[in-house]
């Protein structure tokens, strides 16, 4: 809606996990490196935690974009509130096993999954199981099933790599299952951005949407200070506020978003002063 006004090809602060707009702070880069090491190094189980809105899902999409489709088969579970049997069936479906070949009982499911993983191994294709929002898993039995999946291995490699993404309570749940915790070869955690990183993230996303930065960033340093004070460095909230600020800037026909305009945008979002 405001793209033409600001000289943009597309909205720079969309809430979708598009890797093109992922600003890699040093913290994000470190986490990405650890995840890549765990997945490409066939380390078995990998975990990424962080508060809501810090970019875990977007970072995972960036990770998956780094994996060659010729060599990797990715299974994505985005609603992990599944029973162990439901989980096994979902994995087999995403492994392209025909529905008529998917058993309904657990033990036959386990055998069929082992066969499917061996088939992918013989085709020289690694299987990566990504569990997004893993902190939502309620049943200990589902965590136990995930642990047992790591028993699918040959003498020198795992047949499947498990990547779990979740909020900090995921760590607390894993702590209560020592056998699974011991299998976690890589554990990364995302903290919020600092003020400098917040400014860099805004500029990065504007450049990614083709804004001519030679004209200067539309957000003044004072506006970014105001934004950071409110958002506390949480990327999702930063994007929501910055998106509203660009819209409000167009409505008011200004070419600079200062701290006063930013404050009014935040008040409108909150429905009150803050």
C-alpha cells in the first residue's frame, strides 16, 4: 500500500519467515552456524530456543535454504500436538510413503519408517525432521518417541537428524527427559537484539526491499531509539511497529519518520500512552 510512496518493491517488514529479509546479527549468525554444523555433520539431535518473536522460524527457513534439495529431504512438523502414532504417520506421509502402505499401529509404523529411512539412505539422501513450536508438545511419550527415532542409525551415521525449535520452556521439558537431553549434540539460543542491531536490521530490510538508501534512511536515529525502547529488540514487534510507521508516514505525507511520529504509532498500537 505504501511501497510506491517510499520507493519500495515490496513491504520490507512483513511478518512471514522469508529468508531474504533475515537480518543476521552476530547472535543469529552464530546460531545458524551451530545449526548447520548439527544438520550437515549428522549429529543426531539439534535444538534452537528463544522467546516468541525472536526469529527462530525464519532462521530455520534460512538453514533449510542452505541445504541442497538433491541431498536432503526435509520433514516439517508445524503443529506438534500429536500422539506418538500420529507423529509417525505424519513423518511417513511427508516421506512420500503411499497412504495404503502406512500402518495404523505403532510397531508396524516403526518398522515401515525404518525401511523408508533406509531407502532414502540408499538414494544418498539425508532426512531432516524439523519440529517447530516443539515446546507445545504436551505428552512425555511424544518426546520419548522422538528420542527413539534417533535409534535409527547405521554404524557410522544417523538415518535422521532431529531439529527442534521452541520457546525457553522447551529446555525445561527436555531437562526432565535426561535420555533425550543427552542426545542433543547442538543447543543454540537466540537473545533479543540490542539497539545497534535493531538499527542495522531496519536498514537491512529496507535495502532488501530495494529502497535507495543513498537518500537516507526514512527512520531518524531518535525514531529508532523510540522503537527499540518499546520493542526491547524483539524482531517480530520491530517489524510490526516499523510497518505501521511507514504507513503512517505516507498518510501524513512526511519523508522522515521522527521520534514524535514513532511515539504516536506506538500509542495507536497500544491504544494508550506508554
